[in-house]
C-alpha cells in the first residue's frame, strides 16, 4: 500500500538532479562519490533504479545536507504531506 509520504524513484531522481545541478556537481562526480558507474547514477536520477535508505543517507552526505532536512525537503518539494499517522511512544 502506497502512503502519502512514500518516496518514489522518479520523483526522488528529479529531486537529486535538482540539487546536483544547483551545486554544480556532474553526474560523473556523483557516480564517483557513490562508487557506482556514471550510467548507474543516470539510471538513479531517471527513476529507473529503486532507492534505499542507505543510498539516501549517502546522497545527503555527499550534498552535505542533514538527513532529516534532506528527506523533509523532498517531501515538501514534491508536495508530499508527512503522514499524520505517527504513533507516540510516550504513554
């Protein structure tokens, strides 16, 4: 079941492309920093590769963006409301 705050490959690819271009990083630079081929990085930006949490953390580190801000900015950038179904652990 897809939630409102789900990260999709295509929209996340667009998000990282936007940041990469703003920072004037090449796809080659990003691929090298992620230790993947440039073609693999291109597939990531185009949404043809599934994104996992480890890769999201790596991207935040490369972009020098706090991981929390990185994810929240993505959710806000692409108008994805944060789920209000958060269970409190303080009883």
